[in-house]
């Protein structure tokens, strides 16, 4: 078991922008690190460099204390689980799991013992003689895991191993992989584009975009304190509402404009954030769960109209657009059915029992305690580094 | 879409004729196809039938048209060393196919899975050799092999057959290996294999249809070839069966039943190999269609 250290690792394919751009990331021994990001962000390339399947253009990559830039994959002592499992179709489950040990030259009895042990952990004991084609997706996935764990490697590398499974199985396997990783305590780098997997599985999560590391943190800190608009929008489902507003400050008051409406912010934001000067723009971020329905008489509310409603069973996602506060709300409600749905500017997450229909005009409060502020030009958080 | 439903009790002669249903059309189509296939099968099998029947006659019976005799089979082995010639053909075929596979498998793997700067250009050059007819390069080949002193025994012919068959095998294996997921090979490499290990232990076992296809097609081609054997194997004790048959046919008095018996012996191995590998052959030739 070992630590993993990316130090300024860069990968450039031919000419063009780097696929991975000066990635510096440390994975502790036994840590479950998730690399997450949209398609093409470089997360798989980073993992493949770690496995030795891609050459490193520049930078230093260490496994344990050894620099592995020029070490062959077979000598890195890492095990990899692939997206499509990559099981050897002409071998039985037992042969698949024990293949690496056979190549390593372990004795037959040792291989048998370790395969049986891995199969027992993965509940595969009764399928050992089957060929991969006779297994379900979940079982194949477990065989792929078995092939990795049987080697007791220095690190597990997993490249979107759950993306070929159906939703229910994915949840089960998510827990299963996390359980096995905790059980074995091996440093794991797990690549996914699914932020739910990232949030639920990782000890820490590294968010990548265009080959660059955006933020690495614990899932909760990533959610609560995103360093930029991209991370704020990427982590969380549905994503954070990001609205460009104008700041107005003066007389111990600080306000932001939401279209024609205004919200007053708690004064402490001026000390915790580097808010722009009055009259300049800022991007305000509000999580959907922090958009609260209230009555019109409450302070700091904005008037919105329900444009769409998505009932997910345990919760309802309500897509809201701003309305002109000077217009009679009933006019919006009456024309609800005739109107073509307009572009929503806010998404709110509400309880399943809330009675809401499309066209309703609602007063909502944007929980001011949980607002995020980002620079309108760079997208970087305006929060001061106090943590 | 309109569906015509005709109740059984109303379908008598007085009814206006209705267009044939889809079912009937399908049945007619199937029968037509069956009939066409029977005709094609008869056309294909007739020469075999003639060959077998003719070989089971004496010279006199062949000229008179009736009768049955093993005489031509008995005379055949006295006229030409059939056993030795079949053995020679087998040696030349096996060795050539072995070289074709040993060269074609790693080359196909390299072209399909290992990216290198000029791989596409080199691949095209090799594959374009498939389009050069044997006759066009026969003389230069002969001069080269003669200079190497290899025109006596098997070796020269084996090299020429291997050189002629390798481009096709490289093409077929490259196409086949392109369909093998990269991740399978990468999994093997992470598990501790090198590229040759991955080829031998992971790719070859799943490339049996492609290997069978190359083997069968090359076997038929080499086994049936006369020209290369005639030119490059000059020791009479090592000549293949096709050369033996040619000698038989070129004799002053050619016995047609003997020639047919020899031809049957010559055709038999190719037929056995084809029938034995037929299942893989179809799989190998149609690979890529369902992707």
C-alpha cells in the first residue's frame, strides 16, 4: 500500500491543448480519491498515466516514494478496473481472477486460496467456473473487482466502473466498492463523471475541467464551499442556481438586484467576502434547497412564476422565472395555460407534499445565509480564505 | 397498411381474386430460393460426381460408358508416388501456413493496436501486395530463389507461398484485432503481460475464427496450386500432388480414370479442411458486419 503523488503532471497528445495540465494531487495511503469532471476533462488520461498506459509529457508521478514516470505498467503494482470490465472472455471467473497471480508466478495452491478468498469477499464463490458471458452485468463488475483485489496491489485504479450498470445495481455496487475499499485500506483513484458517485464514495473529490484541477476537497466542503462557478455548478443535483446580479451598497446595507427586484444581504458578507463595489456585477449562487417558498409579506422575497414542475417522488423540482413585481400576480396565473413556458432562472427543491402547479406566482426567499458569490468576470469565489 | 382478411367460408371460386397474402409470398420466395440453391448445388457438385464415378471405371469401361472397377486406383499408385506427393503437399502447406500465421498475427496486432508514425502507410503497402498477381512476380521470384539455391526442395516454394499469403493474413488479422477492445489488452498489460504476452495469451485465443479463416483459405490456395510447385520444387522425390497430377496428365497415354482418382485424392484434404473449419470460416469472413 502506498501514497500517490502527481506533481505538475502534464499530458499533451500531439499538438493542441494539454489533456492534463500541470496536475498536482496527493492521494494518501488508504484514501479513496475520486476524480470527477465532465467528458474530456482529462480524468481518465490522468488515471491512465498512473496505470502506465499513457506516457507522461512532463511532471513527476510517484507511487510510494518511487518515481514511476518510466516504469512499465506491470512493474507499478497497481490494479485497474475498466469501464467495460475487460474480462478475458476465454477464461473462467476463477482464471480471470487468478490471471495476474499466475503471470506473477504464484504457486497453484496460493492462487487457488487467494481466488477463493476474493470470491468470498465479492460473493462470487458459486460462479467460479462460469465464463464471463454467462454472468450478469453486476457479477462481471464484481469479477473485475476480484481481479484487482486478489493482487493486493499498492493502489486500485477504477475507470468509471459503474457506468454500464442500471441505476439500482449502480447504487448497490457503489456501496459494495466503498465497503471493499475500506476493508482493504488500499489507496484508490476512482474516475467518474457522476457527481453523485463522487459525493457518496470519495474521502476526497478532485474536480477537473479542461485538464486542470479546479478543487480537491472532502465532498461536503466541495459542496458547501466551491472555489468557482464551475465546481458550484457541477457538484450537486440539480446544480446550484447561478444568477448574475448587480451589487448596491451603502448606508450599512448591501443589496443585489434580481431583475427588477432587490434582496438585502446580511452585512457580514462584506467581511467574509470580497464583494465588488456598488454598481458592479457579481454571480450569486443559491442551492435549490435554499430557495424557500414564503409569503409575500416576508422580507427579502422575490416574486417568481412556476414554469415547470418535476415530481421525483421524494421531492419536487420547481423551475421558476422572475416576474415583474409591478404586474398583478393574478394576470400571470390566469394566463398560465396559454403561455408558452419561459426560460426558468431558478430551480427550487421542495418537499413532495407542496401543492404547486405551473403558472403559480410564488414569493420565494433565497436563504441569504447560504448564498455564494463569484466574480462575474473570472467565476472565482469571492469568499475570503478563512477556512 | 391494409390487411385483407378473408373468412374461410367465403373463399370459394366465385370470389374475386385477392392479392396473395404476405405469408403466401414468403412461402413462394422460400421455395424459389430453395430451388435456386438446389440448381447451384447440382452445378457445383456435378464435377465431383463425374470425378468419383469416372475414377471407379477401367479405361475400357470409361470409353464404353458402363461398369465399375477399382483398376484405376490400383494403377495410380504404380504410375505416380501418390503417398509421397500428398506428404510433400502437406509439408509445403503446413510450413507455409505456419509462417503466414507467425508473421501475420503479430503484424496484424501491431497495425491494429500499436500506433506508430507510419503504421497506416506500411499497412497499405503490405495490403496492396494482395493485388499483385502471382504471374507478375513469378520470374523475379524464381531468379531470386535460384540465386539463393533454394529451388531444389521444399524451402523455396514454402518461402514463395508464405510471401504470397502473408499480406492477406496481415489484412485479415488487422481487421479482426481492430474489433478486440483495447481495454482487454490494457487489462493484461496492467496484470503483468508484455505486448507479446497479451497477443499470445489474450488475443490469439479469441482470434480462432480469424486464424481458421486464414488457415483454410491459404490451405486451399496452396494445396491446389501447380505453378509454384512446378517451378520451385525441382526434386522429383519432393514434388507435391498437383505436380504429380500434371505429370500424369502430360503423359503420352493419359488414363482419364487414373487422373480422376488422383484428382479425388488431391481434392479430398482441401474438402476435409474446408468442412472442418466451415463454422469458423463463416464467422471469420463475416466479422465486422455486426459491429
